[in-house]
C-alpha cells in the first residue's frame, strides 16, 4: 500500500471523535466508489493546521474540489483513458484523481504535490481504498512529466501564476506525446481552445466554500 509521512496527520485523525474540527471518512455523493478523509469543517480545520504549521499554510487536501471530483468521475467512467498506462496526478491534494486512476486499471500511478501533508492524506485515502500510489513530493512544473503516459490535473488552474506554470508544464508533456486530462470548473485560467471539452457534469453539492457557486464542471483533454 501507499507509504509516506502519514504520521503527520494522525493527531488530526485522532481528534475526529471531537467532531467539529477533525477529519471524517466519507463517500462523496458524486463519487460513491471512493472513500475519502475530508474535513468536517474546512475553515476550522484550516485554522487549526495553520496554528500548528505556521501562517500561509493552505491545506487544500481537506476538501474534494470541483475539478478533481469531475476528473475522477470521468476517469472512473472511462477507464480506457488510463488502463495499463503510467499515470501522473499533479497537484494531487488528497489523491482523489490518483485513486480513481488506480481503480480504473492504471499500470502505475504517481501522486505528486509540494505539500507533504497532502501526500500523507493521499496515502491514507489510498490505503482505505485499497490501491497503490507512489508518492512524489516536490515541484515538477519545470519538467515535462518524465515517463508518464497520462497526466491528470484536477482543479489546479486556480490563479494566473499557477495556470501559467501548469500550462507550460502540460505543453511540454503533450509535446513528448503524453495524454493530458484536466478538470476545469470554469475559474477562467485555462487557456482558451487549447484542450478539447470531453464532457461536462452538473454538480450541486461540493463541500468547499469556494465552490459554492459552481454548478457545471468540464473535463478537458489534449488531442490524441
């Protein structure tokens, strides 16, 4: 099973019996195949982690974001996209997309994030879903994805700076022949007409305050 610095999250898991500010194991309505450790209250969880880790800490992994949910749904419904292939999930957060890829028959799945707490959460989520992920900590965006045949990006185009770096990374990856799939909730940072719209989903309840106004999420893909 997956192995990384999972002990970092054990105090927070232990505290979930207190209810309000811990993590709980849930099946998101849009992804009933998956079990995920998510925050009971993301704002309280964020404040608690920031007080322990330091200001500027952003625990994105405590939520299942719109783009990640949509991309995971697409992968589960279209397993041929990843089956038998080497897959890389960039900015994986809690690993929802990586886990969907593993469940859909990917040969190997690497889950990447710059946040070791995110990788700890992804490892725990992988374990409860009984799949194997390889954890990769660090910033990969100056490269081209290495030997990954499929690169998955769920909801990482959330601001201009990140979008510009991610766009360059994915351009290099497609330039060497990788297939790219992106979950896009319409935050306005994915370059127009670069990727084809493969499908769109209507999502009503998402468990993230920033997603409260989002009702439709698209999955985009590079040209084969």
